[in-house]
């Protein structure tokens, strides 16, 4: 199960995730991301992963694509920070 919450402000669009990024939830996150990208109109896109407990390999691939597209990934905990660092390395 993955809870996806999108909050749009004047400064940024924030997608907050809670739970497991696995199975059908990966596609659901991609759909939410694409919709948020279209409505962001120049605002930064922040993906808050602090509530994520697990990420499947396909989820890591999506996070890398999001990072490559300019999303700012936020994480806590050594496992999630490692996943985010790996995604950011793919961008450099």
C-alpha cells in the first residue's frame, strides 16, 4: 500500500509518499508525477520519501527518471537516502 498526497503551493509542488513503492503503486506514482509535472508550471517539484518503507527495483527506476526530469527527492533513514543518492548519481 502506498499513500500519495500532492500539495500545490505558490513556491512548489510536493508529492508526499507513505508506505511501500511496489507493484501497481509504481504506476500510480508515475501517473501522479506526470499530472503534477503538467500543473507545476515552472515551480519546483519535490518528492518527499520520508514516509517510504520499501522500494522495488522498478520503483528505483521511476525515482531515477523523476530525478533526471528535475524532481528534488527528499529522504530520511540510511536506506532511503542511499536510494536517493543512487538516483542522483544517474543524473550527474
